[in-house]
C-alpha cells in the first residue's frame, strides 16, 4: 500500500514540474521571425514579427525592433513593445543582416538559442542582402505573412537543390566542425518583394565570403552529395545560332538519377580531390532542331562539358575565398588523418592549394513525347 502511494505521489510531482513556468496563451506573444544585424553605428540590433489574431486590426502582424547588447537582454525591450510576454519557442526563421556578416565571430551572439532549452533550434537561418528594416516593414498585401513566406521559400527550393534549409542546430554543427565551413540561404528585396538569391557562403569564423545563384547552388549540392532527383539545369549550346531576339540555343534538363563519387589522395605535399559525377537526365526543353534519338551521344557530351565547366568554376571560387562548404575536410580527416592534422587549423588554405579533377557523365534517359 505504501509503495503504491509513494508511486502515485512521484507521478504527481513529476507532472507538476512541467507546470512551473507555464504561461497562458492570452498572456503570451509568439514571434515567428527574428532578425539580428548591426546599425550604421555598429550597434547590435534585433527585429521580430508577432502575428496578430484580431478582427479589429488591419495588419496581420506587429513588427518590433531596437538595440541591445545581446539577444537575451533584448527580451525586456521586446516585451515592452508587445501586448504579451515574448516566447522564442516558435521561431520559423532567423534572419541575419549582411552588415553583421561582414564581421567574424558573431556566432556566440546566438548562445541563448542553444543554452535555453525552451528555445527552438529548428528555425531556418537566412542571410539578407538588404537592410533588415526593409524586410520587416514590407507587410505586402499580396504575399503571405513574412515567416510563412520565407520558411516556404527555403523549404521548397532546398528540395530542388537551389538553396539550403539550414537550421540553427545545423549551423551550430557547421561552426564547430573544422572540416567544413558554414552555408545558409540568402534573400534580397527586389521591387518591394522578397526574392530568393540562392546561398551565402561564410568562412570558418562566420564572415560572409561569396554568394551563389540558384544554378551554382545546385552544383554545390551535387558536390556535397546532397542533390536530389528533380533538380533542373539550363545551358546555352555554343554551336546553335540564335534566331532574332530569341535564345533559341537553350537546352534544359532535369536529373532523374544522380551519383557523385569522391576520391581523396595526398600527392606532392597537397591534397587531391577527384569528383566523378554520373547523371541520368530527362530533356525538358531544347529550342533548336535536333534529332535526339539519332545524335543523343553528341548532345550528352556537349551538356556534360558545359556542366563540368560550371562545376570547375564553382570550385575555383571556393579556392579563391579559401572556404570549404563541400566538407572536403571530412574526407581528408577520414582517409589522410596524419596529413590533415597538420593543416586542420588553416584548412581553407589547404583547400586553396589542393588539386581538383572533375568528370561528368550524362545519359539521356527521356527526351519527351515530341521530336
């Protein structure tokens, strides 16, 4: 009897501990988007947007901003602008301004997101190539609410390898893994509308280095072995003349199967990485007359050469900026640890000095129902 009573009391005590910091819905404010940047005086600035559930208000959300020393310290200011107590448990996106990304070592400013277990670490991290104030003040009537729009953009486009759906948890891993450098999605404002640019690549300490457009990001995904079937690529075939003002030399195709093989070696005092990419593709568009059934091999070689040249150009950009979003350091550490250990603290320079070989093989698996 005493054991049963003790067990019952234990269950009650465990249940009550979860209610110690409860907050009622009517007393809470749930921002879905959060932003951080530096102002013109290099002071740390925060932004957030809170959805409004009211029939009497014309706006769908309330936007707040201010200066602070840290994210946690900014909570008091956020509460001062809000009808409820700000809760950071439902963030959908975390926006990072380009001014802040011009500096290194900003990542510790996100410490509260990981240290306070009540916060979410699944919000998508997005770089903004425009003033954050412009983004949070948009309130466009013909677009969804800002957090929903941005989350939807990176989720759908990352599925076709045109950007990255990097979470704060994944960003934490990238910053603390020496064999890789961080990469996140990037957006900008064009004609008062948010446009997805592609991806922003950072160095090992978080400073912005270079942006990749949609197709370059696809190439990077292929090198990372993250590319999924369904991605689309377009190229202009050099020996096909244009007719009038139209780009009638265009060829577009989608990937049905993708296989990337990476071979790592160490020769003559430097690392060497050999990429062999095999893809089965389906033609989705060719604007020039061509007998694909008869001359498929020739078209495969032309498209493969163009794709290979673009991948090589992507690698050259990475070497120029001494960054490694591919994660080549993971291969080097796994297969040549002795050599990797000597350069792990300046891995970006080792990538810049490395030798790369790329080979692309394309096979046309489908040409469409028309000739």
